[in-house]
């Protein structure tokens, strides 16, 4: 089968390989992958900025149909539309695992970095980590479950957002757009910020419910923040751009004792005004990846059509054209780019 693999470090390290279809074992499902999304994390793996156990098939955002059911599995049948959790295994004995936070287990293995992932015609996953896609939700939309789940963790599970809060979301890419929608669903007044060239993305954020948008290359963010929040500063800020100037700006427009939530990876060490955070007793919290609960909330939101996701799928490339797809992601033009790994009749 075709599989997009990171074989070794360096710019030539990624290759579309032909590898055997993986066998399905006890308690496992083999899934024929319909769509596999390219995530910021995949870009960091390609750029040698994120730890991965090489060689490995990339991809942790996907949807597909059950192709084979392993011995001992109940609740799934061939042909069922499914997604699965990113974390595939954890040690089970460390403090994080004992307290039910295996997402933070230092020994955890995730698909697409620690174990073979979804940028392939087939992926094998543990059935107890798979979820049925709700009826009426397309495979294409369901392929966004993991990024939605990460934002659900940020907004719904980790942050202390409350109805009526003034919220600032920095970065109008896919994560920022999802975060903004979830913050609005939580009852906040949402402002989305972008930089030069983000005009269209900011317009979309407005269409999808943001109360205000700011192009930080055109106007003074601190001044706009004072206008919007009546001089008080934002109650919660979400850093969804993963660039250093954005982190600094987010911290500055956050009110004292407000909450700064880091959503995206920077891929490098960034300077941070810790004195400003200290003096204002600003709470810095981090949210990375999606837990079981995040996926469960996500699937409820998808089933209830509470999120506008169609506008966030920009393009679908056959896996053979992965280089064009990666170049498309690098252009920062649009939102989610999906790969189509196999031969599928339906679009
Ligand atoms: Zn992802
Ligand atoms: Zn553990």
C-alpha cells in the first residue's frame, strides 16, 4: 500500500513508500483511510522540529471505514465509518496515567509520530480508541475531528472561559477559526487577530461569528483591545498562530489575572515576557492534543452541527501529490489540506 513516511531527518527524509498492508491483531481494527489531514505537527515532523520515532508513517487526523475487525472486538463491523484517538498507548503506571491523564504520559505513543499513522491506504488502531462517526456526518468533515478535539480541549476543557468574557484569538488559521467558534459557543465576545495577508481569513472569522477582527499589521492591537474591552483587557487569550510576536502581543492585551492559553506549537524556543505575566498574575495554561473526552465532545458537536466546518476544508490532494499539498500548507493559503490515500469512488 501507499504510505507517506518520514524515513530520516533532513529535507529528503519524507517519501511516498510502498509497504505491506498491516495485519489486524487482537482488539484492533484495520481502517481504510478516506481522508488524512496535514497538521502543523506533521509540518514540524517534516522540518525535524518535533520528535518522531523514525521511520514512521505520518498523519494523525483522519477518517475512514473499518476494513477488518480483529479477534475479540465488539461494537464495530466492516464498513463502519470511524475515527480514532491520537494516543495509541501509554505506560499505565506513571503519575499521569494513574490519574487518568495518559495524554501526558511521557511514554505515550501517538499515531503519526510514535507509531505508523494515517497518511496511508490503511491504518491499524486499537478498537477501544476508535469512535463511530455519527450518522449524517461526512467522512470529509469527520477528518477534522482531531483538530476540533484539540480546540475543544483548549476552550471547553482547559480554559476557564465564561459567558460574557472578552476573548482574543490570535491567528485566523484552522486552529484559530475553530477556537473562535468554540469560544463563541461558550458565550464569549470573540475578537480574532491576524497579520498582513490574512484579510480573507479575518473576513471568514467575522462570517463565522467573531464580534470583531484586527489586522495587527494595519492597526495598534493594544488600542483596539482597549476599545473592545472598555479599557479592561481580554479575559482569555488563545495563541493559535505559533509565532513569537503573537505570543508577546497576546500577553500584553490580557487583563491582569486573565488566562493565556497556548494552543499551537512554535517549533522553537520563543522569548516570553514572564515578568509581565508575573506582575499581573496572569495565568498561563497550555493545551496540547486531544484526550478521549475531547473526542467525545467533538463528536457530539459534529452530530449537532454546532460548528461550521465546510469552509475550513480548502483542498483535497491524492496522496501521490503530497509535495504539492505540503507546499500548499506552507503558503498559508486557506485552512485544512486533506490527502486522499486510496482509490475511493465517492468525493
Ligand atoms: Zn493535528
Ligand atoms: Zn504513563
